């Protein structure tokens, strides 16, 4: 055990390191508040938060997959397809020559089910057929995007408002309405985050997920149903992507088949900035939420200050690299250095010494 | 000048601190030309740290390294290797996707004007393999070799750089008795050529066969130094742990009338039509060489690998088709051989590792009860005597022995009727070994059926009521506790090492 005096010594550095996502968010807010008087206003913060909501909900699904040691590249496409499906349903479904207009709740449920189904496909490919998650979800990324394009012929549904006469109004409620002054999208994000947080920290499933992501072989021998857990994380990720798709298309009151392109990368970035390890087993909802806010507040801030979109890309990239570097520092430090023979970090040294 | 026994490399008052932890507290250590110096010590005594300093992996915080009378500083392992110091690490560091030849010359390929001289590399590799009496083709993939053969390749690689000082950290842990014999011959040849060897092993008897000097390290300081001729096993053990060396004896007085585990005509990968019964309260030791099928048998019984035919019964009920989780529920758990790979989740705390297998027992409603979990963890830490700051400590902060106790504690927390342990003493020190065996003996007294495997004969003749010797996937012989080591070893097909 570390003696207490060493603990005290390390405290400040450790705090900065572990709270880095939070500090980064503070820095972003302070810098942009100084640069633009409009940045730090309640209305702007809420607007930015509803942008963040889309990324954050995606990122929480992604967090579960990454905790399991996998990756889900298909969420951006799933988000796009969700919007398209919702849009198509809002335009009415022809059944035996009659055009039926399902109510908004039915639209939401069907869309979520499609998202979960795509996740199930990913999960079965990865868990049962042992396809590498990167490859399996890369495949579904293309397939799902293609289906969205086929369904719409590449066009966008512009009218999601519904018609009171048809009884299917209210789709924009998600994107435009507020409850107690808070946009519904943000509330959905908070609920998703809270549920995920409880799931991870207080349920058997959460513990199974952390153990299977940390060491699948050991978890399996301890009786953890590792395959079941693996399938479920992809299902949840697909479900989250569908919810994010609903929020986005509702905010835009339109749904295009190319919506959400490259959002999977933003989601991965949020998870990584939030301190999760891509090797699995480490990470939490709080970090991922902070990560999503850092990315969202940064890019919106750059827009407000008037920095070109190209620079935004550069800044976002730099933040991700920095975050990964700090992750390496943090997890490198936690390893017991007294007996490096036990630790994977020692392998390069070992190789070098004999090679 | 070049006489054997002369000190070639020495550590003078070497201190190494990590933060405020002092891993080495002013150590003096000499390596003699053409002789074997063995470093004994429990896990965490500082053996590996000292070897890392001598081989350039780490720099000392204080003190100096003297090579041929001159103080030196190694900035890297490459620098140390250029001075003729080479180390074979405990964990294999081969690239399984490359051939034996490529592994041996990794990072220092023999170049021609246009590329790599593969023919010459292969020739040298073949020469090394001849020297090591191992018939391995240079173009074989390392992944296709047995673990023991991989260890041989590792040794060949260290030899290939023409090292003057060779440090071997647990070189025999994966070798069969025959391979160990070859290794010892190689060590004799090397020392005859003037190569100095530093040897580290938990296998004390083996180390005593090969060594010229014994150095015992305890708590980061030298506890004793002696010539081989002056000492015996007792001497080393006493200085390592500061206490007597006793792995215990078969516990008496347990009721052994009910068959807890019954393995009937089981055929699986590496297991050939094997039948075995373990009664409640009985401790059975499964002895055999590497590759005898012990691990395969235990993994098949635990449900990790499927069986081709036969039946496995727990208290009379057939469990052959059940999953690992279902078998744990029925009271059967396995403590795997490779703690790091199969036993522990490194990213979780001590407590969460302990509670992992029994986690469903403290669900209240939909949620985990923190209180119930804490009680289980605290109870387990106390029961299996894990030395830790508490359930929230990182699993990596524990010594090997305590990590092993966590893996055992995890299975015991599920309340099993039968516990299988594959090499439970692997890589843990004598003190922890004794504690683990005492723990098993206690549980057996309370009715637990214990089946443990080992490749150290000394461990058969401790707490086991019955010793089963495996050979080529079958049971070669069965003995009662009173048998001699020689009889057991002969039954396993092992030549008795002189």
C-alpha cells in the first residue's frame, strides 16, 4: 500500500489528472465567455446543451460498448436511418391502399425498435460469430446508411410536423418544447445518463460489463455470461442511436438519410475524453457526459466566435489526442511498478532487452 | 585475472525507491565469473527489482554498479547488453506470429547489402537448438510450439547475443523435468565457458541443484549469503521466511463418505477416457508433467471446454451439459492456473474481484446491495487472509500470493461443494503457499471436496489424502498419502533428477 505522505504529495496532480475532463470544460467555458459576451447566457447554454444532447446520448451507448472492449462504428448511420424511418412513418404508411398515419408514440417506439434491432445484429455478429467489432460495425455502418438512402432516394423528409386532422402531431415536441425551461432533448439526455449511470454502478449487469471488459476470460470462469452481456451492449448502443436520431430530426423538423455522418467518431471522442480506456473495463457515465459537453461547447463556441469550420476540425482533433495522452499517463501510473513482470506495460522493455 | 570465481559484476549499496516505497535498501550483490549465483526470496522481496537494475531496465536511486572493477551506468537494456549482460524474463516475450528464427534475431537481424541474411540466421538458430537439445525447426512459428519449447526459444535468444552475464528469472516455470535437465546441462556448459549466471526460482530444490552461491533477499535487504556447500533447503527457507517450512498434512477427522465429484469415462481434448471420484471432505492431488492433461481435465470439469464423451456428476447429478455459471451455482468452481490471464480482472478492485462470482447473491430488488457486498468482501478478505488495505485497493497492489488468495476467495465465496485448483502455488512464495494449503485443509475439514493439481512433488506430499498421477491424459497411478516422492515421479514418467 502507498504510504499516506506519498498520497498527499500526489493529491493535487492526481486531482487535476482525474478531473481533466471537468477542467477542460471549465477552460472552454471561461475562454469563450471572455471572447464573446453572448456565450455565457442561459439561452445560449441551453441551445448548446440541446446540441450536446445528440452526441451525449450516442456517446453513452458507445461507452457501454467501449467498456466491453469493443467499438460501435454504426451509430452514426443508425441515427440517420432512425430519422428516415420516423420521417417515413410520419408521411403515412400505405396499408391495403389506405394511408395510415401512426401516432407519434408509435413512431417513436418503432424507430427505437429498429435501432435496437441493428444493435442486435452487431451484437450477434461480434459475440456469436466472433467478428471483430471494428469490422462488424463498419459493415453495418455501410449497410444501414445504404438502406436509409434507398428508402428516400437520397432525399430529405422536410415536414415532420404532422397534421392535427390526422392525429399525428407532436413530433417536434422533442426538439422544440421545454419543460421547466429546459429543452426536452436535454431532459432526455439527463434521463438516459441517469439510467446508464445506475445500470453501470448499481446492477449486476453493470458489474458483469466491467468485469467482461476488464478480463473476459476471468469473467467467464467466474460465471459471468460474457456473450449475453456483449450482445446487450450493442443493443443498447443501437437503441441510444435511435433516440439520438429522434432528438436530432425533431430539432431540425426534417430527416435526411445522410444525417449523423461521422457522428460515431464524435461519440468515440466524447468517451475517450471522458477517460474511458479503449481496451475496456475502465470508464464511467460522468466522464463521458463531460467529454460530450467539452466537444459540443467547444465547437459551438468556435462558431460563435466566428472561427472557420476547418479550424473547428483541427481543434477537436487536438483535444482528442490530448485526452488520449492523458489517459495513457493516468493508466500508466496506476500500474504497480514494483512488479512490472505482471503488467503489460513492461512487454516492450522486455522485448528490447532480449531482442 | 580471468580466474573462475572472480567477481565480474556487483551491486554496491544499491537503493531503489518508488515514491516513498523502498524496494531495495542498500543491497550488496556479487556475480562470480563462470559460476551460478542464485537469488532466493519471497515475492516482493526485491529480486526482480535488483535484476532490472543489473540489466539496465531500471536505474538505481542510490549506490553503484561495478563491472570488472569499474563503476558503470546503464541507461537502457541495449547498453547493458553491449556490455554482455542479458536477461531472460519470467514472462515470455516472444512474438507468436513470427518464426523461431525471426524471434531469435528480432531487433538485430543479420543484414546483407540488400536485406536480411535469413540463411545464416537459420544456420545459427539450428546450432543453438542443437546446443539446447531441442529439435525445433527455425522456420516453425512460435505460436505452434508448446510453452516449454517457447521457453527454450527464449533462452536461445538470450544465448545468441553471446552474453557474458546471463540473468534467468524463473526459467523453469514452464519446463518439463526433461527440459529442465537439458537447461541445467546448458547452464553447466555456459559456466564452463566462463559465462556467469544469475538464477532466480521459486523451485528451491531445483535451484539448489544448479547453484554455486546462494543469496537470500528479504524485504529489500540481503538476509544471508552462502556457498552451496554450506547450505541446504531448510537453511534457505528459514532465511526467506524467517520460519519453518511446512505445507501441512492431510486433515484428519472429516467425513468422507459421500462422493461429491464423479468424473466418469471423460474424453476431451488432452483427456483420454478418465474416471476419478472425489469425496466430500477429501483432498486429492493431481500430479503430472506439463502436458499430462491436468489443466485440460480441470477445465473440462469446470465447463470451460466441452467434453466429447463421458459424464461429470456433482453429488450424483449430471452437470456435463451445463455452462460454467450453472456449474458454479451447483457448487463447482475452478481456480485457474494462470492468475493474470484467467483469474483476475485487473481493472477492478480487490473487493469487486472477490465478489464477482457470487454477485447475484446480493441483488436486492433490481439493484446490488452495497452493504451485502461489503459484508461478503470483508468476510472473504478475513477468511482467506488477504493482506490488503481493504476491498477498495487496486488488485495490482497485492503480491502474487495475495492475488492468488483473492482468486481462491472468489470461488469460496460462492459456497462450493467442490473446488478445483490448477497449480494453486504457481508463482507464489513459500509463506503464501503454506497459507493457501492450510486454508484448503480447513475447508476440507468442513466438508469441501478439493482437487488440486501440481507439478511439484513436494506439494503432493502435504495436505492431500490421495495422490493421483496423470500421464498422457490418463490416470497412471493412485497413491495414499504415505508414498515417497520417487514413486510418484516414476509413475508420472519423469526421470528422477539426480
